[in-house]
């Protein structure tokens, strides 16, 4: 087990270094100059003032240094927990801006991932042994899982927000409210949360249901299931074994889908103007804020890597064949 953890830690460590390097490099390949944008925003006309402001901002953001030194300084600052200063919201630190947005993203992502995984696998398992449910769940599952996140988000916003008026379609809470610990604010926060959550939940739900349905059917037709049936084992027991074996590929699929789900969450937040990381990414791009963009993407990278690492550990715990292989035995 220690060797397995050491190998995984090394792999994720190398992945982290490469991802952070790309995270630092990609914003700098974007067109435009954030310093010139800040100077232009100040609406200054005097050439000497413009030159002084340009020099000051370049020195403040470290853009007056050679590119290789900027890269090394970025790593040094990263180990200190310093993500820099936002260009768009100058002089607010990037870490403060990102931490204010993280709860909104996690608030829709974690419930959507967990509930869609549990409900989707349960529905898929039931559909594999119920013809009428299979005839209903399979077409609906294919329909919703084929929809892009942003398209479903637009449909939900139009149907439940504009046409029916049941839920608000923009923001994390009413623009006239001040965030506070009160039941009225919590209720308003929940109303704004429903549609972004449903967008992620429904798309993921269809995929898990279809995958589990197909896996259960495959497992019930496998040799061990036929052998147990020939021995007179109860049908319920055979289905339990089939479900447990079918869950293993689904757990692997969860690890592979995390990046896609997170990307869907970012796009969904943009559709609903939800104040999470997705809206930050869009604002950073629009305002050429290199530092906010790389800080936001850094949180995304760390979140995906940590979640995949946890799933790798969980897979070892739930799959006896993997545990046997780690101890040098044979399955």
C-alpha cells in the first residue's frame, strides 16, 4: 500500500507541476496588455503620467522582469500562498477574490456530483431489471446526457425562470440584499441555487443511469452470474454481486468525469451569472487579468487533482482485487 501511495503521489506531483506551469503560461499567451488596460481605465492623457503609471504597475506586478524570473517568482510566491493582486479589482488580492467565489462553485458542484452519482446508479440498476422503467429511463437518459450544460441551463432559465417565474435566473442572491446570517437571506440564496444545481444534476444523472444499466445487464449475463443461478442462488443475491461489480467502473468513470463536470459548472455559472469560479474566469478574460485567471485556474487544478487522488484511494478500498494485487497475492 505504501508503494502504491508513493507512486500515486509522484504521478500527481508531476501532474501538478506541469499543470501549474501551463496555468502560468497560458494567460501570458493571450492578446493584450493588462498594464495598458489599467492605464487606459484611469483615463489619463498626460504622457509623463502615463509613463509613470506604466512603470509603477509593471514593477508592482513584476512584469518588468525577464520571463524566466517571473516564472521562478511565481513558484516562490505560490509556496508562500501569495497569488498576486487582481488587475480587474486592484488592489484586492487574488486569493481573497477566489476564496469569495469558491463556496458558490462548491455549493452547486458537490451536491450535484454526489446526488447524480447515487440517484443515477440506483435508477440505472432498477432499469436493468424493470422493462417499463428501462423503456422510460433509457430514452430520457440519452436525451438529457446529450445536452450541453449551457443549453440545458438556458432551457431551465427560460422555462422555470422566465416563463413560469418560479426561480430567479441571475446572480447568487437578490441584488437588493446584503449577505448576512438570516433565514430570509438563506431562502433567497437557495432560490438562486436551484437552477444552476439542476443543470449539473440532470446532465450527470442521465450518464450515470445509462452506464449502470448497461453494466448491470452485462454482469447479469456473465459466467459467475449464470453459475450462481445454476447453483440455485437467490436472484436477489446475484443482483447484489452484479451491482457491486458494476460500481467499480462507475467509480473510475467518476474520476474521469470530474474535469468535465467542473467545466460544466463553470459554463453554467456564466449562463446564470452565478458568482462562482466560472464567472471569475469570464471576468478575468474580459479584463485581461492574468493574475486572477491563473489564480482561479490554480484552484480548479488543485481541486481536480485532490478529488482524483481521493477516488484512487477509495477504489483500492472497495475493490478486493486491487488490494490483493498490492499485497502480492493473486485474485
